[in-house]
C-alpha cells in the first residue's frame, strides 16, 4: 500500500527532498520575529514554486496531482521544515475560492497568498459559537457598495500578525441558525478592526480575538452568494487538503523520535506503548494514502474525513503521553514534548470537536438514528 | 491499494454470495456439529466452483498463483460469517511448501492442496510459540507434541516443524487429538509423534522459509480478523437501530453512538493495516497485533451493546467473541508480535 | 480504613471462618443435580444460622450488624464457598418484604426462604423492557379473591429450577410507563405457568423465559399497595445488601489468583496490569467498606450504589482479560477464566446497564442536566 | 474511615475558608510571580492561625502530633486551590526527622519546622530516584547534586541524603538553583554540594527511616492529588452546566455526561486509596500509582471538556494539568510505585 510513484512523481519527490535540505529552523511564528521569518520562508518556497504545488500554474502552483501533494507533505514533515504560516489561506480559504470564487477573486487573492505577501487568519468561532457555527451572531449590514461588519470572533489562529481574515457573518438578521449567513473576506488592518492576542499555554498568542465595529467590506469580497455562506463554508469543510486530512508525515516523524527516545529502555510496558504509537502513526499514514488513492480514482471525501480527525487527534495525545512517561522526571522540566502534549490535547478540540466527529461517523457512516 | 481489481471484486462477490446462501448462522451452527467441525459439501463447492484452495498455489503446481491480497479476500469473507473451513490450514501449508521450494515435494503435495485436500502444519509448542518447532529429530525419526495445529486432526497432508526444518509425516502414524477450544468455529488439534519417520522437505535449516511462511499465514489470518470485526460491528449497529428502550432505538443514544463511532475508526485502521501487510508495506507483526486487538475490542463491545441477549447460546455474539480471543492467540499473541516488531524498529 | 472489628464481631468472624472450612465444591447450580446440591448447602448454612445473618432471629437470622454482614461476605468469598442459590430471594425480595410486607407475608415467606425450602427467581425483564422496567406489558386482571397474571418475562435468573418468582405486572391497563404497576409473588408450578430455559454461553440454563397465561394469584401475594408496584420495587433497587453493593471479597480473591498466575511472569507490561487489577480490587473493597461505615453511621445508600456497580463491573472485565493474557495460548483451551470472562462481560449489562448507571451518577451525583 | 472527626472537620473548614478568601485563582497567579513562588503572608497566617506546619511535628517538639490523616486534610485543601506553599517540603522534612529519631536534631530543628520555617530534603538524583541519595560522602564532606528538591532554594533548614544516611547542611554553603518546571505552582530546585561539611542526623544506615519518611511524604502528596482532582472535576462539571452549544448546556449531552460519570467513579476510588494509605490499610505505593493516574486522567479530560478555552493562559485548566503531571513524577512515578508494590505482593 505504499504510494505507487510514477517516474514524474519520483523526480518531483527527489526535487522536493533536495530543496528541503536547506530548510531552516525558525523561532515560533507566534512572535513578531518568528512570524517575519516564516513569511520569508514562504517567499523562498514560492520562488521554487513549492509553496502551493497543487494549484494551477497561473496562480503560483505547478498543477501537481493529489499524489504529488501527499508526497510533498510527507517530505516536508520528514525534513522537519518550518510550520506553514500561510496554512489558513492555502488549506482552508483557497479550496473554497476554487469552488466558489469569481475569476476576479482568484486573480486578486491567490498569487499574494501563494507568496505569503498576504497571510490569512480564519475567523470561524465566536464566544457563543464554538464548533457550532450555526450559532454565529456577528452581523453584516448592507451599505453603499458593500457591507458593514460588526461583532466578535475568537480562537482565530494567526490573527495577531496576519493581514486578512475570512469568516461567516449574519447578513439576514431575521434568519436563524445556518440561514442568512454570508461568507466575507476582510482586511485586519481596516478601520474598525481590533485584534487582541490570547496567550496560549506557552505564553505566545497563537490565537486572537477579533473585534469588528462597522468595518466596511466591498461587495467584491463576498465569497459565493449573499445568504449562502453556510453552504459555501461547508462545501469544503471536509477538504481533502486541509486539516481533515492531516499530513501523516507529522505523526510518523514524532513516532520515530519516540523510538529514538526508547532505545535504552528495558521496560516492556513502555516499549509496548512506543510500538503501539508507531503502529498507530503507520496505520494513519496507510489510511490517508488509501483515501488519496480513492480520491485520485475519482471518489469524494465526505464523512470519512471525521475518521481521520478522530484517529490523528487521539494518536497525537498517545504519542506525547508515551514520550513524557519515557522521559519520567526529566519530562517535568519545560521541554518540547510537554508543550507538544498540551497542544496535542487541544487536537480533539479544534477543527470540530471529536464529540461532533463521532456524531458524524455514527450518523452518516453507520446510519445510526439521530 | 484498498481498491480491488475487477477480478478481485468478482471473487469477493462469488464467495460472499455462496456463503450468504450456505453459511448463515444456522448453517454455521450445524457445521460445527459435523464430525470434522465443518461442512465438507460447502468446502467442496468453494474449491470446485471458486477454487479457493488453489489461490495460494503457484500455477505450475496446479494452482492460480494469486497474490496475498487475493487470498485475503477469501479469508475476510470466511471471517465475516465465521464459516468453519479448512482454508487457513491450507494457506499455511501452501505458503510453507512454496517457501521451502522443494521441487519434488511441491510436485507431489501442492496439486493436492490446490484441489482442496486438507493440509496442516504441526508447528507450535505447548506454550504457543510458532518457532523452530515442537519435535526432536533423531535418526530421521520425530518425537514430540505440537499444539494449536489448525485442522491438524483432519489433515490428509501433515507437515511438521522440528529443529528449524520441515518434515512430511504420514498422518496415519501420528497421534492426533482434536482440542476442544472455546472457539467452536475453529478446528485445532494436538499432534503427538513418538519416533515416527519423517521425510525432510527443503534444507536442514529452513528458518528463513519458516519465517516467510509465518508472515504469509499472519497476513491471511488478519484478513479473517478484519472480516469478523466488520461483521460484528454491522450486526451490532443493526441491533441498536431496532432495539428500543425508553421509547427510542438505543442506537440513538449519544453515548452508544460514540462508542460505535470509535469502533468504526478502529476497524478502518485495522483494515488498512491488514491490506498493507499483504502488499508488504507494513510488517505482518504490526498487522497481527493491531487486528487482533481491534477484533477483541469490537467483539467485547458487541457483547456489551447487545445487552442480555448476547450471553445466550442462540445469539451469534459469543461466537464472534470466542473467535476474537482464539485468533488473537493463534500464530502468536499481540504481545509476541509487538516485541517482534520492536526488535525490527529499534 | 480496614473495618474496625469489635470483640463480638471478631468472634463472629472466627466462627464463620471455622464453619466455612467445610465448604464443599459443587457442580453448576444451573444443572438439576447442582441445583439440588446448592439447596442442600443452604440447609447446612441455615442449620448453623449462617444463611441470612442480618435477618431478625424469628425468621432464621441472627440480627447481625451491617459490618457483620460484610464480614460474613468477605469470609464467604475468601473461602470460595458455593454460590448462593437463594440470592434472588435473600438479596432482592427480602429487603422489599422487610420494607413493604405485611406481618403475615414475613411469617409465611421468610423462613422457607432462609432454608432454601423455597428458592426464588426474579421476573423483572420482559422482551420489550430490559433495563427499562417502565416498559412492562405483562398484565394482572382482577378476579375473585385475587388476580390473573398473563404475559412473558425473560432473563429470569434461576427460574428453570426455582419454586417461586416475583415481579411487576400492569394492573391498570390504561396507565402508562411506571404508573399502574403492581408487585406480585407467584408460584412457578401454578397452572398457566411455563418456563423455558435460555442456554447461556456455557450451555447451562442460568436464565429462563417465563410464560404466564391467566395464572391465579391470591390477594395476599400482592406486595405493597395495588398500583404502587413501581415505588415498591424501586425503594430497594439500590439495596445495600444486594447486587449494587457486591461483596468485594469476590474480586480480591480473583486478584489474588491473578497474582499467583503471574508469579513467573517477567513481562512488566503484564505484571503492571496484574498490579492494577489488584489495586482496583482493593480500591473497590475500600470503597465498599467506607459505604458500609457510612450506612452504619445512619447514612442512606442512594445514587452512590451506581458508583459501585460501575466500578466492580469494569474491574471484573479487566481482571479476566489480564488473566487470559497471562495464560496466552493456554487460555484458549476451555477454562474457568474464559467462562468467567464471558460472565464478567455480562456484568456491565445486568442489574441496570452501565449506561444507565452513568446517567444516574451524572445526573444525581454531579447534578448535570437531563 | 472516610468520615472525619469533629476536629478534623473544623480544620478542613478553617483551611478551606482561608484559602477561599486568600487563594482564589487571581491570588494563586499573583503568588507564583512572588520571588519565592508563594505568598509568604498567606503561609504565615496558615501557620500562626491554623498551625498547619505544626501538625506533623510531635508535641514534645512544639508541634501538634497529628496523625497522617489530619495532615492529609491540609494538603487536600491546598491541592484543591493549587495554592503554592512550603507545606509539602515541611511535611517531608518533619517526617524524616521524626523517623530518624535523633533527639538532638529534633530538639534543634523540629520546633522551627513547626513554626513554619521552610525545610527541604535534597534526596532525588538526576533520574528522579528517591533512594539512597544523590551525594557522596568523604571525610564528612558531601559532594554531588540532588534534583527535584521541593522548596529546595527557599529552605532555611536543609537536609541531604547521602549513601543511605541523612545530613544537615548549612543552606548558605549549598549551591541552590530554582528549576523552572512546567508546574508553576510547585517550587522545585537543584541542590549542588561541592565538598561541603554536613552534620549527620541519625544512624549511618538510615534506610529504614528513609523508607518510612518516603511513605509519609507519599501519603501527603496523594491527598494533594485527590484535592486537585476533586476541584478539577467540580470546575469541569460547573463549566459544562453553563456552556451552551446547539441550544443546550453541553453537560446535557449524554456522551459528555458519561465521561464525567466515569471520572467521578475514578475520583471516588482514588479518594479511598489516599485515605486508606493514611490509615495504613493500603500500601502507599498503591495510593501513589492510583492517585497520580487519576489526577492525570481527570486533568486531561478537564482540558478536553473545556474546549478551546482550556488552552489559554487565563483559564486554570492548564495549571491543574501541569500539577497533575508534575506530581505524578514527584516522589517516584506510577510505574516505579507499581513495581515497588509488585515486589511486595509477589
């Protein structure tokens, strides 16, 4: 079940591997300096046409196949290259643009996104609407030539230093739940926008709150039809190149580090767990590859993406727990694994809580009654 | 990858249709009361009409020479219905003979295996170790006792493992006892030899062939486990859709839904591991540990989610449960395979 | 936190311990011979006034304190004495009789129960009402001097060989759910009763279905008020001497056998699980003793009994799983542990499924909303 | 048993009331920014008004001579609020001095401990082993480095363990470094000695006293863990009652309810184990393994059940989580204690 690579893909893999030999180690992107360094790294990637390989050439990509995209991701994690500061844009917004954007929007928005000249934040959650997007209260009021946005967004990744953001706003105030929502893109430096960083457990503002007060957005920055925002957002919610199909390379790399850690461990209770973590990472990789093959063959990714989410998020927790137990008392000194663990614990939370993913699997894949 | 070729899909459909007609729950319960613990007529049809026993046998010895993934398809279907049949023993024997690559023996024995002759390999010792064998050799005579021999008391072709080599033994002179196991749908036997002559097949040190054959056997067994796990989950989901309590189907209760969702995730991962093992991209030890535990978990939850009805003889839940535990121990426990794999990666 | 034993209780313990030295090993009570042997053992216990130690003397007991009862149970399991064939009567029916029975009922019913001259089966479940007793459909129609019972009961423990049974019947056919139910005691050999054994996994009919067709029951065998059966049954549903407070001795004994099994095991992954099982059995014992002390001090046992149920049932599964893994391939040969495991798996099912127990804990102890 | 005596109940109420007023979340966050990582004023009040530091000290040395269960009450309350305070270090030092039974040393040191003087025992080596010590002795001079020393850089009384014996060392001549740990509410330090003179307390082989003191220390720590676990579950239950999603409080979703029900069962069992360890009816190793893992599980679930808010600095969930992992490793991990107990029962 390894990916069967044709000649062209093998050449592509070699090129990526060679290029990534120079991948730098950068400070956290949730600091001002780190953010700038990550933006510069995206320029370097873009210059090599490796920032958005699966996009059409005209927007900065190279029309890579899904298999090539997975190959890129695997190599990227194996090389421990920097985190992608542009991930909200390229993994979440771009697929929606390709599906619903106007030619003008594609031309205006994609090329600067590909080079990280414009870094995007997501603005999905609100204080009263976590995984339940239908609870959105932020509103959009029509005005001449566009809309005025008001309200509060929270848990917005990257917003502290990003340039623009996308999210849903209630454009029909009389409508309820998922009706009357519209998908907007807006400038984080516009008048009426203020951003407040939320300190995470490591002390850095990886998330932020965004406050909007009559922020003007022109009509051309509405994505899809007015009032159709829910459908537009959901159509790519289980996007195959987004969070739902998280690159398995990340977990395989972590499992390998775990194996290294356990090399002198004679305690079978612990080494068994190392093996289990390794097996789990490999199983997730196989599952992802199988999905990629199915998609390449023309399949659609639907509720199955919930399986991936459940799997990688629980695996990530187990990987880090095992590492901490291997490190024993040493693990208590502030270290990468401990920070990693705290973020792993957040895994079951974001991108739709695992409780919701389980509902999806139970109802849509197993056909259990609501 | 996971997608089947057209031929593979036809094979699966043929086996599934046949078993659907002739190996439902009633038929399985009848089969285990047969003298050999399986339905010989059904086995004959499987061999003659579909050729399942010929799959693992190379073409030049009267077989089909199918790959491991294709063999898995049959095991997976047999696992779904818990059909007792001498298929697994046949696959193990064929894999071992092919790995030993002894032209004489292959020409003599493999065509019989391909035609559906029951074959068995007496291999594990009393502690359930599938290693260098359970017999001692002196003057080409074999003495000792092997346990957990799949189809061992039924076999017309009997191979035994001794001191890292393989011998053919006349079944008529071997002491063979059916072992009553909890898993009624699997035939196991003890094979005792007391200074019995054996005819060596392959080299004096056949450890490499034994390792390869064990891998093939594991690859077949994990498919059977995945099949049983899939059926166990389907039955359970179906039951919770129709069983009502407090005026609602119990499958609508969130706590139960989430448990079944987790089982589905587990099953999908196990399926990947099993298929990948067939294609050589994952170590068979990994698949054995993962699929064994997945089936045990799913069968245990099957019991619990069915409530009282599950611990009755009439319901199939306990058959799946016993198969889960039986097959977890067969060919080496999850712990054994985990350690085996640990020695590979470290 | 060991039970503090006063002099009298210590003497009692020594008497019980001495008596149980002669405890026989009997065949399964779900066979005709085994049932007779278990009945004879109850006679022996009763002759020593040890069959129902906590009952008043006039009914065959010795007015033992709750602490003494727990001491008796601990000793009983430690001695591996026979299972109690009269358990439905003494653990389930008797507490209800003490709470709601007439003096005449107590006099008539308790003494033969104490000697197992009359063995009782429970008749709670129906095909359409498992843990949800309110779904009961069997009905009671008034007739001269009594009632006519009709319907079907299932999962009735001991009914195959027992003498009498107790359960709820719908006496007001117009009422729904838990209204209009009445608590009846009836003779399993009466006209109109037929009993069909349900084979369990070991092949023995430990459970049975009971079919009732216009079975006459005199008024004097109604327990509590007509129409009040739900309240009568529920008042002792979390009975402290019943299943809900399962004797911890049973699990401690099993954990000790597990420790024996693991003596030559060098695999820390397995010995860790043995230790965990041992710790779990001990924790359950401590929890039970703490509950007993609280009850002795005048507390009431309510929703806390659900904690005990959840704990022992999950513990029982873990104990048996560990044993089977220790035995490895040997465990596959039909053996005590395997049978024990199958019954352990049933633990989360009977006496109210664990799903329901979790609802009780969440709603009544943690105050979570319905 | 679990029921408290009237005096114990008064003690608990007094500590809880005081901490409720002076050690809420805001106060705890302020305390950890203090130079010593705790609020010295609060500690003084705890010692002077309630006498918490005197509890573990015998009456003849100026203490109260309370039993272990009474000491647990204070630790449990401090655990609930995660109040940083030099209580645990004080309990460990007092337990060790009492076990060593050296009349001179006790008369000199215990009254100071009882009055609230900060005391520490430099004991564990770099691998976190609380064994025979982390120092070497030559000519009554000590050399080496101890890790994970509770309140080590704050102590005015410093005991060190070397070669299975205990020495008093002048804190002024010890190299003491505060170790930045993830658990911000616990003060740990490294203590380095380079040919520093020590004054031996108790016998040359003090292993028995060390064993007894470790048991006492563990008994105190498990109470702190139970306190933290109880508070973590209460906070979580409270949050799920008020947090709404899909138009309902999330605590009304069955799947979440059942998870919290399981946590409650776990907490109750841990509580039993902790209290029983104080009364000597359960081995302290059992309680340490059980309570450590119970708190880790509950704190991990606290993070998950709180959703996004839990991984923010402003919310207390991460403080409980870090305390859980820090205290699991302190005084020996669950694995260490499980093995220790295995050697007792086997």
